C-alpha cells in the first residue's frame, strides 16, 4: 500500500488535471503496479527488484492509467 500510494501521488502530480485523494492515489498506484508489471513484461524490460524497482513499475503503470482516465473523461 505504501508503494501504491507513493506511486499514485507521484503519477497524479505528473499527470495534471485528475486531482486524486489519498485513497484514489493508493488504488491507482496498486492498479498501476499491475499494469506496469504487465507492460514491462511485454516489452521485455524489468527495472529491478526491491523498493525502487517496485516504485518505478507502479509509477509507470499509474501514469498510463491516469492518461487513459483523462482521455476518457474528456469525451
């Protein structure tokens, strides 16, 4: 939950215009970790293990999810 929350908050800062609360940031971060793990697996790149690798994976996935959410909200 800590990695998910941190990744969600960082992704919310990078992708402006969403404005998540803490619970939303944690959910986006956890879902982002799943999406990022899948994405890195598909492209054959792994940022490493441990806290930093998990944070990078969750952050990238969370950014992708927030970009998709922002695109859907605009329509």
